[in-house]
C-alpha cells in the first residue's frame, strides 16, 4: 500500500510552523504536486526534520556539521564538503590574529 500523503496544513502542525512557511520551504522538504495540489510524503518530512537537528550539549558542538557547498574534491568537480565547527573556529582564530596584527602596525607618515 502506498504511503499516505500529507496536506501542507498537516505538515505545518507537525513541524510547529505556519502553512505559509511550509509552502515557502516545500522545495527543501520535498513535495509531490498533483495538478495544483501540493502534498508531502511523511518520510520526506521526517528526513527534513532530522536534517534540522543540532547537538544541544557543549560536547556535541565539535561534531556539528553544515551541509554548505564550500569546496572542491579531488575529482575536479563540485561536491558537498561538510564544514565542521573546528573549521569555523580555525578561520575565526585566523581573522582575530590578522586583525590584531593590523591594529598593531603603524602607518608610515609622509612628511612634507
């Protein structure tokens, strides 16, 4: 038997969001369009909700990941590279060091 499809109002109630939010994010969730009707598979909504989870504990912070496209792989083509919290912290430390150096340097003064 096929999986029952959910109406946007049902998805909105399940996720605790408004129906307009569900319509606006239907491409992120995954949807089925039958004529002009938009419906959602329960499994797609569950996958979307699972992908939104974040670690609530401080020790979980090092395992958080972002699914942004941030780099190339050795294959020569674009592919998803996960950005970890440690990557972000390293970049922030680099920025802090760079701004500290800029703040301590003296500009040469042109004498007339």
